C-alpha cells in the first residue's frame, strides 16, 4: 500500500467518525430534552446523503 492510500483511508475514517458523532450528539440531545427517541434524524441523514451523492455525480 502506498502512503496516498493510507492517508486517504485515514481521512475517510475521520470524516465518517465526525458524521457518526454528529448523529449521536443530535440523538442524545433530543432524547435528553424530550425523553423520547426521535427517528427523524435518520430521515434527514438519508436525504442529505442522497443530495450529496446527487450533487457529486452531477458536478463530477
């Protein structure tokens, strides 16, 4: 493996970790304040990921 692949894997892992941390923070904040689990976070995540993929393929 070359150093470029290793650096790309590390950066990709960190970015996915940040996304998971934001999801966890949002879920724990809503659960802590309201006392219920709000599953709308998953829907917003799905829509934002789909929009990001669509823009990525559209703009190249």
